[in-house]
C-alpha cells in the first residue's frame, strides 16, 4: 500500500515530528509507514535507509535557520549570528545535537567553511580560523545540552531542579567571553611567525 501523496519531503517532515516529540530513537521505517498510511517498502523508494533519513532530517533542521550570504563583514557579528542560529536549531530540535555531530549522519562542512571565511579579518591563519570555528560550534552545543537536557531525557530532571541548567542569558554572556578569547588568541598568534599558506575552506584545512 502506498499513499499517492508519499514523497521524500513528507517522509522527512513526519520523521522530524516524531523526533521532536519522542526523540530519534522513536524513528523507524515501520513507525513512519504507520504515520504516513503507507507500506514500509514504499518508503525505500524515497529514502535509502534510516541513516540516510537521519541525514535528511538533520539537514532539514539546519535549513530552518540558514547562515546568510554574504556573512556580516564584522567577524564578531558573524560569529554571534552563527552561534545564535545554531542555538535556535538545537533548541527547536534537541536531537540535532547528536545527529549533527555524527559523521555518519551529517558531514556537510558548508557552515564551518562560512565561519572560517568570516574570520578573515580576525586572522589570516586558516588553522586558527578552523580551530576557532570548531571551538565556537562546540561551545554552542555544550551550553545547549545544559539548556535542553530535560528534553533529551524525557521524564528526567525538570528545569527548576537542576542548578546546572544554562539559560539563554548564560549563553549570550558566555558567547561574548568566548569571542573576547578568540580575539586575544588571534592577537597573540599574530605576533608569532606565520606558518605555510593553506586554503581557507574547512575541507582543505582538514586534509593538511
């Protein structure tokens, strides 16, 4: 049995709804078939397997808050914007904290390339720009885990019961501290001898 309205987009949207409500562990092809009033095998005409589906829903979550082109000319504003957009993604879809960090489910480096390029005025060292980009991304994820932990663990600690729960104000204050640290680190690195020139994309740096 296959619904005439069945499509990749419909499958992805249904999977996002399930993940938001119950977590990614609740997603299965059988569950999706029930949700979409379709046969299980019909789903495979649109999505190769569950790993491919998790990649698609992660991309869909990120696409809700895309990085703008061009990036803001001021590197601090660009980093603030990237951090806040990622924060929105993770707060809206806590499961994306896991899937976006899994190479098996998400390997798109375009956002990191955007951040590296946006740091041109901070540093001409692509290694440092890459390190700062990865560190900032990790900062956002770490604070957001504290913020949405109760959603990742249904029935677990409530927000008011955890003294470690990060607030959005904590996130914003920490972000400014982090950016101050990036600026200081770049200033110190600028006083050191320059290393070999490399391409500025994340993939180019990663291969060096």
